[in-house]
C-alpha cells in the first residue's frame, strides 16, 4: 500500500498528462486500485470488528478484501470513463449496481454453503 501510494504521488507530480505515454496511465490505474484496495480493506475490516464485536479474523478479512477490491474496481472504471469524458449518471448507476449485485451474489453463495 505504501509503495503504490508513492507511485501515485510520483506519477501525479512528475509527469505531464498530455505528453506521457499510455504505460504511465496503466501504472497509475493499477497503483490506484492497489492503494484503494489496501486502504478500504483495512477500513472495512476495522468497521466490521468494531460494529459486530467478534474476533473472527479470517471471515472478516477475506470479505473485507473482496469488498474493497470491488469498490476500487468500480471507482477505477468510473475514473477511466471520466478521463475519456463519457461519464454520466446513466453510465455510473449501472456500473455501481453491477458491482453491488456482484457482492450480493458472493454473499448469497456464502449463505447457501453454510
């Protein structure tokens, strides 16, 4: 998470967006996904432990990482669409709903296996 944060800072401060090659943007998006996944997984895990008050580490940690990755992936897709200038509410709402329903699918699969 620290390395991806450093890479994001270096790209944002050291490169001109108009003159940089596509590889820089790929590295930026991958770094943002890694940083957001790491940060959000820690935040979601902490919230689950504080709210539910049980110490089931593995169950909360795996679901927290999955949920954080889904949120980060949705944010990156929205960021890419914004970068191309084609993002609107009519595009954002189905993308967010798709990731929400994907998480519901994982939750229902977990419930049926118990």
